[in-house]
C-alpha cells in the first residue's frame, strides 16, 4: 500500500480538502497526517472535524503535533501563554464561533 503523508495543516480546511481531493487515491493509499491540524488558519474546528471523518471512513492516521499537545496542556494542566500566542486564542475563538465542543476534540487528540 502506498502512503500519502501530509504535514502541517494549521487550520487550513479548504486547502487540505482541495489537496486531498486532487491527490489522494483513497482506495490505494493510506493517508498519514503528521500533526499540527490546528492554529494559525481560519478553520481549525472544521479541519479537525474533517480529519475525524477521514479517520472513521478511510482509516486515515492523524498524529499529534506540538500544537495539539500544547492545546491539551492549556486545557488540562495550566494556561499555555506560548500556545495562546501561536494561534491558541484564534483556535479557541473559532471553536466558540462554530459552537463545536472543544472537549470532544481534546479527547481525540489525546488518543
């Protein structure tokens, strides 16, 4: 089986979707995303939702990147000023705007 590896997406849902629609053969390739689904882009919650759908439907693999690890740390341990400055404030605002449950995605990141 061939593998399609995708790096830092950083909340760019539309770009990720276009990239996969144009380049990923779902029947012949395993998708592996190597972390950093969130922060910096405008659609972090939608990106995570799409990733979870791809994992469920196609068995795609999503690894936890430093941005997901920092988000977990921010919500589970203590506020992470570094993460908040690197896109965390924006990510939190995006989750609130689309009314998506942060906790459910945190649990998915932890897996």
